[in-house]
């Protein structure tokens, strides 16, 4: 193998492609192979997803069937037409009673408002007549209170003097372990 004469070179007139593929593959075969490749790569995930989807579908169907059944039971109640009419009449009476209570409360409030307005009108008339007599208008300001305002602090309180005779002061809430003792 040391010389050039020992090497044989095969010259083939037709070149071969690096990967051989069948370009005339039917559609069904390519579809099946694509699906097979997906299942090979993600088979467990697809299986778990299908099981979860089926479970949720069954739960939803059961829930909807129960809802429909309860609506049927509610609309076709076991009450006779007379009992249904009695219930409707009782509801109407209760509504009328509540409305009457609201109307009565509104009438009482309207009467209070009328009385207040009448009192204000009378006061204005009295003020005008006093003014005509030369007595002057009455004072519109509120009367001053004669008693002094109560405060929470003592009269001799001075914040700069400390707590006074109460003996209080800052006191640490943490125990001091440097003092010794304890156990």
C-alpha cells in the first residue's frame, strides 16, 4: 500500500444521493408514520391527557344532567294549581304589607319635614316683626357655653417635667440577664 499502483479507483458514471427517500409515498402512509412519530415522542402525555379529558367530560355531562333534572322537578312541582295560586296570593299580600310600611314611614318623615319648615318660617316671621318694632334681629350665632371644656390632662401638666409623682418612666419589656440570679 505504499505505492500508487495498489489503489483501485472505481469510477461510477451515476452519482448516488446521500439519503435515499421514496418521493412517490402515498398520503396515508405518510400520515400514519407522522402520527406514529408523535406517539413515540409524547405517548404518555397524550394518554394522560386523553384520560383527563374523558374524566372531565363525564363529570360535566353528569352535572348538566342533574341541573336539567332539578329544573324539571322545580317547574313541574307537586303543588296543585290551587296551592300555587295560594302561594302567589300570599306573596302578593306580603309585598303589599311591606309597601304599606314603607309608605307609612315616608309619610311620617314628610310630616317631620313639614313641621321643621313651618317652625323655620315662624322664626323668620318673628324676627321680621321684632325688626319692625326696633328690637333688632336675634343673633344667628350660637350661644356661648358657660362651662369650660373638659380636658384629659391636669391643669398643672407640663410635658417637659416628666411623669411627675407617678413614678413611671421608661421600662424595658425585655428581661435583663446581665443582673445575675435566675436560673
